[in-house]
C-alpha cells in the first residue's frame, strides 16, 4: 500500500482526509473519503496495512472508482458498519460481485450484535459464491479493534437505531459518527430499528464528555474546527425533538422537568432566557433545577437574581435557604426560613425545612418542637421500625 500515486485525486471522488481537513497525520493521510448523496452515506476507507471500509454506502460507483485507482478487492479485509440502514451497508453486498483476485484471507464484516437479522442473512446468502471466507463479527461496544494498523475504540451509541456505533481514533481525537451526530442536522430515531430519542440524548451527552476534535459523519462533510459546536447543536436538536419542534422552550422545560430530565429542562430554561430575558418563570424553573441537581452555588445566584426582581419574594428566599442547607450552611439557611415564617407563620415547606436545618445542625430538641418536621420524622422512624420488625420472606 505504499504507492502514493493511489492517493492522487481530483476534486471529485475519493479524497484523503488530510486534504479535506487541512491537517496532516498518518491516519488522515491514509484514510480516504467518499462523499455520499441522498440515497447513500459517506464512505471511508482506511488504507493501512490492508483496506478497511467504514460504511460501504449504497453507491456502486464508490467501489468501482476505488479499484480503478489501483486497489484490489482482495485488499479489503474488514468492513465496519455504524448501523444497519441500507444507505450505509449495501456496498458490502456489492463487494461480493468483484472477483476476489489472489486474496485468500477472510473478509470480516463487523457490526453491533443488535443489527438487523435480515442484513446478516443477506450477507451470508451473497457470500455463498464468494471465493473468500466470510467472517461476521458481532460487537457490543467497549472493544478496541485494529483497522489496517490503526486502533479505534468502539462506542455503542443507541438512539437513531439500537445498533448505532461510533468509532473513536484516540491519537487524532477523531470520531466516526454514522448518523449519531451529523453536521447541522439531527437524525430522527427509527422506532423500527429500536431508535429512541432519550437514548440518543444520553449518548450525545456522553460523547460531549470526550475530547473530540474531528467528526467524521455518515452524511455531510467531515468537521474539524466546529466539532464541539456540532456536538452541542446535536444535543439541542435532540432536546427540541423530544419536546416538539414547535413547542416553546419554556413549555419544553416544564415537560422535561416533570419527566425527570433536569439537565435538559435547565438547558431549555437558558434557551428561553436568551430569547426572553424577562421571563421570570424560566428563571424560577432554572433555579429549582439547579437545586435539584445539587448545583447549589449556581442556584443561589439564580435565587438572588429573582430576589432582585422583587416579585414573590418568599419563593426565592425558600430556594436560597434550601441551597444554603445543601452547602452545609445551616445557620444561614435557618435565617432564610425564619424570614419567611415571620411573614407567613403557617408556611409548611418553610417549617419543614427549618426543622431539617435545626436537626442537621445538631439542635435536635429544637427541631422536634417544629410540629410538621416532628410529625414527618416520627412517621418515618415508625416506618423504619416496622420494616425491621417485619419477618423476611
């Protein structure tokens, strides 16, 4: 594979990633890119000590052009599928139509274990007349696989489909994303293939914790300088799809909070405040989410901002007291609760939190004099005793 003339390209067809990205690295130099169209995905070929095809697409011209450049069908030793949609995989069947040449090594097709059974059967049927042995390797994610001399980490990223995979090349911080992350678009979940928006949301959040400098998507051009922004845009797009594209951000925030998606509710609140800085409801929900997430210093800032706005002063005072208690500042939290009770002595939440703050600060007798707290405490204590006394089955 040392003949550099194989990598001479025009502006069309196969191009080295190094040219697309404007960055030189052995991995980029030896990886070719074929831009897909509406009915075919992008195709990537890693030309190391053998050829690996990532998503062979659905465009027979891609393979024809690859072999016209001097590569042989027998050079292809591995095919890796990011998921089982036809526009990503049918080129694997096309490969079986080429003579195997002198190659005797098995062709390995790698895909997630939850990939479509029909595709597996199609491969097995197509390979019956194939002169080389066919190995089908099912993976789960977490493996490191060697692709032509370049190791990549397999990440299971269900969401668009249950079998979606991403491939992370650590030295270049590059990620083959299939349809999990696309530039300036968000692939919809495919329910027939096990796709679910909440899974998609989770995996994008997980990907955002990694250092990713280059995105190599299944559709659209590879992305370098804007990789982080594209990931953040995908996150925003999935959140929006979960609540409805036409749903106002504040309504989406409330819906997500009710379902327990606190970080996503917080995200929607911030989007709402960007568009409508005067929306107090968004700030109230944001502050509450921050408290529930345990992000107490940020919550205090939000509650203080609400206090400055002057409306409904008891709500931000209560929330700030809870945040202070979360930080272990029981004396300051007691002061907040007592200010509320001075105005509204029967405010049950403030009474409960006052008793809790007293108890946590070691003032047990005073805590038990706060009736709502004493009642709740004794009921829980009684339930604990009953549970211990109950014979195990």
